[in-house]
C-alpha cells in the first residue's frame, strides 16, 4: 500500500518543478538505500497557466524508474482548492494513502527528510512540522543583508551553516531557532505531514478568509489547519533536522513588498534596471531596510500567536515575557473563554492585538535573556 502522498500545487512552475520532483525521488532510508518508490506517489495539482507545467512534470518523472507522478487540474486560482484537488485524488480511492505530505513547487527536500519524518510518525505523531529556510546561496551572495539580519533580527531565518559562517562570538542574536524548540514551529505549507485519519477528523483543508465578506482568501492551508489541530488537543511534532530549502525568488522578485512605503522606491527601480544581478542589488539596499515589520512578524507569528491555541507555552517560556507573563496569560484566558472555537481570521486578528500590546515586552525580555 502507498504510505505517503505528496501534493504539490503549481501555477506556471515548469521551470523549477523538475528539481522538486527530483528531491522527492531521491529520498533515502537511514541505511542509504533509495526509499521504495511503491511507498509513495506525487500528485501535482496544477492550475493551468501559460507555460507547460504538465509536460515538465512528465519529463522529470520519466527520469526515475518506477516513480509514480500524476497531474490533476484545478482551474480555481486558490492554493486551498489546488491542494484539496490533489488530496481528493489520493484519498477518494479504495486504498487511500496513510499520510498526506503538503509540498510546494519551489521547495527542495534533502535526501533524509522522509526518514526523519517517519521516525516521528513511528513515535505516535499524527502531524509533523519540519524546519526549512531560504536557499543557503541567498545569504552567501548577500553578505550585507545577512549582517543586517544578524544585528536586527537574529538567526531564526538562517540554516545552521550560515549561522556558523557569519555569527561571531560578540553577536547577541535576538531571535534564534530556539523559538521553534520553545514554542513549536508553525507548520509550513511547503513541508508538513498529516496522518490521513487525522486530516479527515479535522475536516481537511478549508478556504478561510481575512475579511468577513469572504473575498480575501488566506493563501495558506497549514496555519489554519494547525490552529484547529491544537484547539482539538492534537500535538504537532517537530523535525528540526534535516532542513528543507526553499527558493528566495519572492524576496528577489517582489522586493517592493519589503520596501513598501519607503521614499526610495524609484531609486530601487533605477538601480535594478542597471543591474541584472538581483542578489547584488538586494544586497546594495540591505542597510536601508526597515526591520521593524519583520521583528513584529516574528513576535506575532512565532511567539504570541503560538500561545493563543496553547496558553501553557507562556508558563513554560517565562523568559520570553518577563514581567508581562501573568498579564498575557490573563488576556488570552479571557479571550479564549469568549471565543472557545475561533477560526483563523479571529486568531490572526487577536494575534495582532496581542502584538500591539506586548511587542515591546517580548523584545525587551528576549534581549535580557540573550545578553
């Protein structure tokens, strides 16, 4: 029986989908042997675009004997709809897969990734979150950006090899991967695993929206599903090593999001038009990045939001809250009493309120703890 079903949504991904398929096809067992290809299959859930993704998928799959890789088409421009189309393909059959692997087209899994996940599953886990980072090449080609992150954010977004190469004994990084050990790593759409029965029990992936009118869809499935799992009392296991690698293309191709509201947007466009090396021009502007929004992102999503569905994390990690710990516990307890089964939109909104109120306290407490 097929144990694992990898579901990967695509939209105009012909250029990179081959690397993603290769990473799955080369998974190895702890003794170094290739994982039997009858123990998993890959489903590409494609939203038709203007390239030839299905042909690229077929060409990539043909390189590996016995690899089962199919394409299902989902016309709706929705990451949720696409993943659901792929999952339905795996589960609505006489012999469904045991585990669903949510993947992304621009994420490369290291060869021992599946073996590490299987070890957690063998220990009784039904949902497994895994660690991953932007491609290592980004940080090496953008040393100024890397230095800015070390000084303003910390090492939470770095693979260990970059921390080893760039962080000195004098540095006191604010946010480190210890946050994930302390608070749990939020599941990422690009690499997490769910036992099929647990997926069905929790109602699968559902479209959820930022707005009450249902017009602005949350472009993710992992975090809303994680909220429901934790509210249902299901613990999420965490695999810290090995780490997957995801493309930095959004950071390189959509920099306006980083520089939003800055007075030098025109200058960026001029510099980019004169320099085809996207890494070079991103590094050129790194010292002028305002890191406040990114610090807020980390505090909101990796600390405070994690305590809404699991308030006990506050007591276990008092060093991250200092004197604000008791107040935070009280505020969350009152909100949870008034909202016993909150949806993702309500949790995101409440996390923003908590961040407005407790951001300074968390940053101060962590600086004190790391000094």
